[in-house]
């Protein structure tokens, strides 16, 4: 009998099945800790994302997968096959996107600190450079124009707008307040518009093609997002009226959250989100046939990965029981950084009374703790635990802290019946 915990998790004969994968069969492959990704789950998320938009009537959608969530080359190759573009923030991500054959005209480049070297690389990617630089300051706009002149090219630019809106999420992953480093205030964007005519450098080497906004990540309610999208549409209307030209695209950023709490919300609210985008952008889309660009990361790969770690010790101390595991905060940082909740499932469910424990890693930091006071069925030293929903911002945020090796990544492609092992090494910049 299999008991469903979540659309992707169930136990069959007390063995954990994740995304159709019988973990008992593969758990011994790489040494623990390691990440395991299901390409099948990625495919379903991309399809659900697109379908939700199609249902709102938005058909001209460019899904630019945010590489920062998970740049594993097999994942990138897979999303490329699914026809997605990329949202990148560094030359490393640009290289990874092009190596995965993601078409340059589907790449948008965000980030407040783009260097000259990175801008030149992006301008030199493909025959016409990338789809757009999402420009975060007027100083950056000037540098992009100078770089384009140096190469005798035209840079496609979109302003990233800061709507001064507080996002309903953890304060460390909120990006749309006035006090945040991201984006440009509307008055600064409007002040730059005349320069596209008056300044020869801009006239010859810049093309304004879009407007973008991104107010934060792990959003599950969309009131603030809708407000930001409305403001985006209204600013876009002003820009188009001023320049007498429609924008090629409106970029609504990423941010769609996933259900990390399996008992209360085991799903991703794709439809509610797409609806908020549609409602927010209506004033512009009614007037101009414009492409909608999205930069989702977490909702594409978050639930498509698990982190597998082994219990190395069961330590009792006063009223506490610690399951000390071989994975640490250097491998998976979200709980330590944002007190993030992730479900934890033993690969084998043993019969017997349940107990409460804290799951901690071996790193010398008190914050190296994956869960506190969680209920477990009986476990033994050597047992495997799966930390759920670790496909996004898991391996991509791993470090060498305490001189620990980076964890391996195992990618399962059920459709092709293929398994690929990937061991990242830190390359020099
Ligand atoms: N676009 C821009 C400009 C972004 O800054 C981000 C994420 C995304 C797209 C993708 O957002 P998503 O769809 O994944 O929410 N490390 C944190 C998340 C940081 C997100 C940074 N920016 C975490 O583990 O929760």
C-alpha cells in the first residue's frame, strides 16, 4: 500500500518513493550527502507554469528560467529542450546558459553589479547579443552604452523598476522596497528617456526594449505582486507614450513560491500567480501586443530536488535528541540563512513509536540545524534522510565552509531511463 504525503512523495512498503523514483534503489550510488533531481518533476513544473498563463489568455510568454536557483548542466540542458530562456546574473551563469545551448535571444541579464567584462561578454554572445540587459542604475546604462560603442553594437536594454512595494516574504529575500539596492525609481527611468534621443551614444548604441520588476522570492499570496504589475503596466504606458513606441516585452521577474509545508500546502499556486500577472498587466496588454517575460527559478526546480544525507550519530542531551547527519549548512544553507522549513523523510520508515528530534549537521555553527522538534518514526545510525524541496537554492548556494567538499548531484531522467552524476568543482574566476 502506498500512502501519499504530497503529489511527489509517498511510501510504498515503508520505502520512500519520490517523483516515481524508488529511492531505496539509488541511495547508495554517490557518497552522502548528495542532491537528487528529477527531470520529470521539472518538465511538469514548466508545463504547469505555461498552462496557467495560457489559461489566462497570455500566449506570448517567454519563460526565462532563473539559473541562480539551480545551474546544474543537466537541468539547464533539460529546460533548454523544453524551450525556455534564461535569467542570468553573472558571466558564470551566462557561460552556463550558452553551454546549455540556450538561445542568446532568450537570455535576460539582471543584477546591480554587472562589470564591464560581463557586459562585453553578453554583447558578444550570439550574433545580436542577449535579449536584454535589465538595467538597475543609470550609471550601468551609461556603461552598457559605452561597451556597445566599443564593439560597434546595439545593446538591447530594459529598465528594472523598483516599485517601492513590500513583498509578503522573508525580509532577506524581498527586493522591491525603496531601501533595497535593486532597480530604478520611476522618476529616474523617466529622466533617462530623453537621453535615448538627445545623446548620440544612446541613440546609436542602445535600444529600449522592455521594462521589468521583481519584488521578491517565495511569494504565495499575490496582492503586492499585482500592485507591482499594475505599476509596471502604468509606467510602461508612460514610456510608450513618451517614446511613441510599444515595448517588446514586460518582464514580471520571478518569485512564485512553492509549498514547503506538505501538510498544509503541498502545491505551487501557478494559476493564482498567472491570474495576478494577467490582471496586473491588463492596462498595457489591452493596448499593445507585448510579450510577457517571466524569470521563475524556485517554482521550476524547487520541488524537483531532494537532499539525501545519512545519520552519523543519535545524540541524547537532557530533554533533546539530536539526529546528527553528514550534510551540513555548507551543503544546504536555507534553514540556517532564512530559518526555512523543509520536510524531512526517512528513506525507510521503521515501525514503532514516534519521537521528536532536532536534525543537525556537523558544521561548527549553532545555525547548522535543518529542523527542530520534528516527529520521526524510529531511526538508526546509518539511515538515510531526504530533505525535501531542495532543488532550488540548494546546491547553487553550497560552499566549502569547514573545508567540506561540495555535495554531488544525481540527475534522474525517468523518461529516458538515464541517471547522470555530476560533481561540481570550484573553478577559478
Ligand atoms: N529574477 C530576479 C531578478 C531575481 O533576483 C530572482 C531571485 C529571480 C528572478 C528568481 O526568483 P524565484 O522565482 O526563484 O523566486 N536564496 C533565496 C532566494 C533568493 C532569490 C534571489 N533572486 C532562497 O533560498 O530562498
